[in-house]
């Protein structure tokens, strides 16, 4: 079926970006920004509801755009986290301007790149053609690099350049996978040769397995660089730590997931011809490597935002591991973990953004006594730290427990044992600095911080989601996950 909201979803963030850049005074720009963020979120939720209501994909522009259950799930993640970051941004920018770290005129530039970033991510998860998906993912790199180097300090510019170079190299590697996929289709004898995933899924079993094996290797390595898979993650800690905190929330919460979505698209097309063995091995290998490499770095971090960045490597690895384990439970837990991670990490990056502005430093040793100076902020930081380490009854526990159970069901005992040990170490690595910042004595806050109601709402919404999802997965989320998992299993074929 077709749906007019699909066009609106892609047009709204671009229109908002242009309006914020070239129209109005600062307060008007803030209003344009918030209104555009809300409108984009509403369009995304409406589109997703239409797909989840009957399970049928939405097509538009001569099948140039296609949104099935998996795409709709990703659209929901993108617009939700973008809305939270959008609500938080005006007060965050005002504090930067007040503290002398940002000229007021540059807020228009921030809003321009912010909404273009959202637009490119939405294009990634709604475009039908795999070649255009590749181009859209590269566009997210270019646009988000502008935000990564937004403060124009030497560390920020170095981080943006490193991010741009490493992710572009990864994207070039992925391009070979896209070309090999097209070649595998062209020599398969299929009547129609197209890079539209809606066409390729019909002839997936006929694709030449020799070329598809190579394609999957290139795709997982190439897009895995953008997803932050270790050891391809070198750009991630620098980019996340130097970007404005609302941007860090989007980078961690949904950009990594968009790259994982691209990998899933190719796996669903390649698995019927090559079998589940190779893609499972790749996902399990990169998943375990990401968790194993990230956890030791968590133990030695002295920068709060770099700590959260390495946590992102850990959790994208857990999602990849769950997908590699496979089966209905593995896929369900992996996709649910993307949602839980997005909520918790958005909450933590937005919260720590305010803390960093209050203390004037990202160094953990320079942030002390939060419970005494800002009791609510200190309490929230502890809740967030417990949430990201998977403590019950918060949401991350549910998906992490599901991943462990899925591994046990598939008799992957070494992987399960390794993950349990690493999660225990991660608990200590995150909770120890959180306790130091909340309870420790030492440096006090240096700057007054303006906290608006929108900024408070941006923290309360994911906090509520963390608590609710830890107790029960709401029916709409269950419906969305069931549809996405059923679709992936039907496309990947037997054995997944």
C-alpha cells in the first residue's frame, strides 16, 4: 500500500533544517526546531502504526521507498531519539552560549546539520534500493561529521576528521559488497535484476552463493565499521565525546543501529543462498569481539563521555551477538536491545551533557558531590548507570537476559559464559565512576545551568521508558518486534 506520510517524513526534517538556518531570530529558530522535531516524530509514529496495524509494507514513489516491519521499527527508533535530543537542544545551546563556548549565531548552523542528520538516517531505513541505502549511509557520515566537529576545537576537528576518514573507508568496503550482490543477482538467471530489496528477497535463493559469500563479508566489515564493531570502532570514542551531547545521544542511540539495519538487509537476502553458517559466524564473531574489547577500555576511562561511548561498542556488540545466535528469541532480544540501549543511552548522554556544562569538564575526577549539589541530577545519574549495566527492574536487564537465554537455547555455552563474565566486569567499570561522581568529595559545580521544561521532559520520557520496559514490554512494542522477527526469519530461510 502507499501512504502520504512517508513523503512527509522525509520532507519535514529538511524543511525544518532550512527554516532554522535562514529564517527568524534565535527564539524563533528554537520554536522552528522544536516544532519540526515534533512534526517529524508524529509522522514517523503515524507511518509505523500504519505498517504495524496490518503488517503490510508501505511503498511510495514507484517503489523507490519501501517500509516494512523492520523499517518501521527503525523509523520509530530514529524519530523518538531525535525528538528527545531535539527537545533537549535549545536549553543545551543556551548554556553553551552563556558560558562563552559558542557564539549565538552558530545555533542556526547546529539546527541545520541536526535536522539534515535526521533526514539522512530516515532515508537509510526507508529507501528500497540497496545502492541508495549505501549512499544514504555515507550521507549520514558527512552530515554528522559536521556536528562532531561543531565546537571547532582542535580535539573536535581531529575527531571529526578521524570519523570521516575511517567510516568512509568502511563505506567503500561495503560498496564492494553492494556491487557483488548485484553481480550475484545478474548471473543467477533471475528474470529481473535489481538492487531493490523487495525484488531481491523474491529471488534470494537463486543468487550465486560464491559471490554472495564475498558480498556478505564486505558488507559486514564495511557497514560494521559504521556500526562500531570492534576492532573497527576506533572513530567512535572520539566522535561521541567531542560532539554536542544531544548529537552524541543520536550517534549512540540510533546511528549505530542504522548501520546494523543495513547489515540485516543484506543478511536476509544472502542467507537463503549461502546458508546461515557464514552470516551467523560473522555476527557472533564481531559481537563477541566488540563486547570483549570494549569492557577493558571501560575500566580505564577518565572521561565520562568516552566511557559512555565504549559502552555503545559493548551494547551494539550484544545486539550483533543476539542476531548471530538467531532463532525467534535471539532476533527478538537483539532488536529489543537496540530499543533499550537507545532509550538508556539517550538518557545518559543528555543527562551528562547537563552535568558537563555544570562542572565545565568531562573528566570524571573533576565531577564530584552531585548528590549534595544537585540531588535530583545525582540520583538520575545513578539510575542511568544501573540501567546501562542491566540491573533489574530496568529495561536493559530484559533484553540482556533474553540474549543469554537465546544462547543457552542454541547450546552456545562458551559464548554465554564469556558474555556473563564480561557483563559482570562492565557492571563494576560503569558503576564505580558513577559512585565517585555522585558521592565523592572534591570539585564543585562551576557554572549555573539553565534547565527548561522541554529539557526536563527529554529526560523524563526515556526514564519512564526504561522503567516501564523493565516491567513489561508494551503490546505495541511486542507487536512491532513480532512482525519484524517473523519477517526476518521468513526472508533468511531455514536454519536462522
